[in-house]
């Protein structure tokens, strides 16, 4: 993590204005009002971990407002996962009001208006998550914003704890490990969001999100099984193959296409990973459920534009295979 702003060496009259400019640049455009401008203090740290952007900030009490005027200037399509580290913050979005205390997590959508009120000594971690990455796991997120996830259930405690660790991991691992940790974080977040919606008597869209999450979970757990098929996945989830494929069709895939895509991704990670450089291409492919090397090679080249053996050779030489 890199400190991109601190009020420590600034004159009192300049602190808040400088803070506001940096906060808008690193988070999103908004209006803000400090409780006390002369005594305002704040710091912002930023970093990256896989496909996640991290923004960690602590600040004196203040109010923030993100309006339709600001939304018109939003350039990137991210969702905000807010994990409160210390202090307390109140958020209001899409008619819902929540209070986050240390350990609590909530989802905000910068394409919707929101307001926030930060307490004294507030410290908040914001994960800027690619919208398509999260919605691939849970479906549309409109009903999931501004719902407090408290670290009570085991899954929620794990998700909250891992989120809090991310700033200490950023820049400390190779790109492959960072991508895997980022994906695991999103998987855990998806579980917590789906469980939260289920507890709140979800609408049909949320029920589909839970089915989608369960399909993905079953596939991930059983990827190594070469006999894994559509019927086995649907049976494990408790739905018909037809319904499961209808849910996945909203995301332009099917059970079998998803199984293949996840196996190919796992093989790609393994071929890039310097810790697995001693493994042969066939060993990796068989290990992730492929039973035909010709089929594997053809599918890998179609997905990544290069044969797996060539991919592994270049990854070993350059230390990077994911550029292809």
C-alpha cells in the first residue's frame, strides 16, 4: 500500500480541500463537509491486489454525498465493498440506511446516489470490485447494496477477516497469487451477499443469485473430477439441468461451458506459477479434470490464443504468462 495523501504536514486551512481532491480522484466524485475544518485530519493509502483496487482511508468526522451530478462523471464500472476497520459510518443508498462498525461489510454502487456520515477516528477499507466480476457470481446487485453484513456467521467472519488482511498482502505476492486471493475474496463476498439476501426473504432475482452461487461453488469443489457433468452439478444444487442452464444463460454460459472455462483458468494459473514449474502440461491438465490432451490443447488455444506447452515455456522464461 502506498500513502497518496496525508494532512500531517499541511496548514490547517488547506487540509480538507486537499483531502477532498485526492479522495475524489481515488474513490469517486462527491461533495463532503467536515465537522471541524481547522482540526480536520485524514490519510489515504492505495494499492492493488489482482483485479481489486484497494483504498484505505481514515479521517476526522465528516459528511459525504454522492449525487446524480457526480454519477454523470463516473468513468469506471466498479462496485464498492466497504469494510469498516475502526470507528463508525452511516450509509444511505436506495432507500436503505445502515450503520457499519468495526468488522462490518457493505456493498455500495457508485452508479446510485448515496450519503455517508463518518465518526471520529473512522477508518474504512474500500475494495473497488469490477462490476462484471461480482455480478458473474451473484447476478444483478441492485437489491444487495446498503445491507450490513456483520461478522456473525462463520462465512461472514471469514470474508470480513480476509478483507481486512488485503492491504497487508498487496504488493507482497506474485501476480498469480494475488489474482487467486482476489478471486477467493470475491467468492466469499458472494456467499455473504447471497446468505444475507436469503435471510431477508429474497425476491426471485436473489433466489437466482443463490442458485448461481451454488452452481459455481459445486463446480469449483469438483473441478478435478473428470466425470463431472451437467446432471451431477444440477443434482448437487437441487435444481434441474434446464433451470440451472437458464440461470447461467443470463451470463452467456451453461454448466458445461462454465466447467470448461474454470478448468482452463486453473490450468493457466498452474502453467504460470513458478512453484509448479516442475509439472508437465499433461500432469496439470489431468489434475484439473481433462481426460484428453488433444481436446485440452485445442480448447486452451481457442481460449488464450496459444498452445499450453508454448504458454508454459514463455511463462518460465519471462515469469509472466497472463499477458497472452
